[in-house]
C-alpha cells in the first residue's frame, strides 16, 4: 500500500487490502475470530471534539508541479498537527486495549463454559466432525464478535466520525459489520475443520502439518479475495474507463521502464462511499493480481502525484513483494506455531479440566488456543511489520526511479503526494520509536518525505538500483 500507519478493526472491510501482511494469522484461526483490531495500513485523521469536519473541502488537483520544490519535511498547521497526534494516540491505545479485550473475551468463553455449551449443541446435531464445526464455529465467532461490538463500533464508527474521516452512515457500517461476520464465520468453519482434523490425527506434530496445510489455504484466499470478498464492500471500475488520459501516462511510464502491467488490472475503487482517506494498494497473485487506486486519491492529487502513487504500487507488483513477503511471513508463522504447540499444551494441561475441555482435539479448546495465538500474533507484529517496512521503502524507491524521465520532477511530485496523504489522513507527525517498531507497516511519513526529496541518483551520475534497464 501507499499509506503509512493506519490501525483498523478486524471487521473493517478496509482490512482486506492488507491481509497479505497477516495471512498466516487467518490460518492460525486467530484472525477469523479475534475481535481485536489488527494493524493495517494508512494514516490518521481529525479532532477530538465531535467532528465539524466530516465534509472537509477537497483540495483542487494541481495540474502542474510548482516551480519551487516543496519542503522536504512533513508539515502540518499547529491545529492539524494536534489533531493528528490526538487521533494517532487514540488508535495506539485502542490497538493494545483491543488485544487485551480479545484475550479477556476468550477467557470468558472458556471460564463460563460457553464454548463447552456450543460443543454439546454441535454434538447433539451430528457425530460428524465437519458438521460439528459447521454448528460450533459460527456460534463461537458470533459470540466473540458481539462481545467486542462496543469497542469495534467506537473504533470503526464513532472515532472515525469524530475525526472527520468516515463518510459512512450507521446503517451502512452495520451492514458491513454483518457481512464481515458472515465471511469470518464461513472461513472459520473451514480453518477450524482443518486445524482440528490435523490435531486429532497428529497430536504431537500438528503444528508442522497445520503450517503445511495453511500454505495452500492462504494462497487460495489471496487468489479469490479480490473476486469474492472485496466486491462485497466496494465497487471496482477499470481506471482506463474513468481516467483514460492518466492510464496513457501510466503506460508511457511503464514502457519507459520496459514493463507491462495490463490496464485491465488497474482499478479505481469507490472508497469515498466509506472514507475521506486517500490510498492505493496492490493485492492478489497470478491472474488475480491488481493495482487499486482509491477514488479519493484521484480527486485530491494531481496527475504527476498520481503517477508517483502508481509507481509505488507497480513497484510492489514488479518486485514480487507479495510472494516474497508471503514466504517470509510463512517462515515466521512456522516458528510461532512451533512455540504455540508447547504453550497450548501447557495451558490446556492446567486449565482444560477446569473448563470441561477434553483435550486439544476438543472444539471447546478453541478459546484457550486463541489466547495463545493472540499473544503470539501480538509478539510477532514487530517482525512482520519490519518486513513490511522494508518492502514499502523499496516501493517508494522504485516509484521515484520509474517516474524519472516521465514526470518533470519526480522528487517534488512524490513529496507532494506524501504531504497530501498525511494531511488528508492525519498521519502521526512524530511517532514514538516503540510504536514505529511495533506497529508501523510503513516507514514514518517524515522519513518517507525526506527520502523522496533527497533520492536523486540521476543527478549524481549513479545508476538506478531497482530499475535496471530503463528505456
């Protein structure tokens, strides 16, 4: 993604654009039923007072770059800076609070024997394991998600409107929430069935076999997500239908680099139906791979700035960041599944009999399994996000290189695009080093702008590092 450090709730449809970062969480069952927020991509928004800015005026796109280059720093007015800091701090607090709340909900579902009750209901319906999962998982997912609904609503609706970012009405928000709940329940049935089948057949090596099984499951999800899930929340239109002149410039830029991305794989998304934020992203594998630009981005940036945004996203596409990051994230998953094996066995040995759990192969063990997986996912965040920051920096660099010779001043255009990004989304101007280390999927915006203003190998007679054969 082009964005910076947004935190989203797990039911938020915007989370689909960054699921590749947490795909292995999906197959650890955790993402499917964890109601706490997960780290996504983006920025920050508006004031702590009830919002009077929900309809902020949209800046007019600048058709040409100004003669003088912009400052090489992320600059906000004092009022907007205070708003950005306040909003960012709220998100950080909600992220850590959400993790604690998730653990608390799972412990409640275990201690109150609610999961045991769901298991007994499933057993009364059928003795077949898959049918039991078909009964148990939707009940469990619904219970966990409903218990977390107050935090989700505050995080995903109240806070977003308070800071003027959201354009979504409450009926639309609850509609998305319901659709997300159905998707999570359906995916959860499949993953839980695979997980408990593997556990029952190999109690000592399930962590390894489930990791192996997770790879095709994740790949399948990545392939079908752009077709089966994203359209449930947004409308996608080929960019060449809405911005033919821009697509021509994109093709010229790609041709200059000796690259080819079919225009049919570059889309405009109607993000304005839900948010005022600006962004773009690349997602999918093989035939499902696509570059998506939000319509808010198209409205608020000029043509040269948009080319730099697309240059960044095509960098992910051309440099194979999705398969590379998938492989690295799966390696992290293997390590944490191995650690989880010991932690889950120890926890179930101590707490299982107290809660009516018959063993790790029992569906009623899911709350305790998720307690461990939630902690492991939380602890893995610095590793996964560090990998992401590396690739996002590479995409920034590629965007500058591919735009050189096509955009009059790629450095100024990149700085302007990042500045607009921060102003519209209110990115944190001064993130704490710990927060950056733990949560940031992108380099801080100040660092990105500084790099955008100073990376000029062509001016120093040096070769391009990522674009090896420009034409």
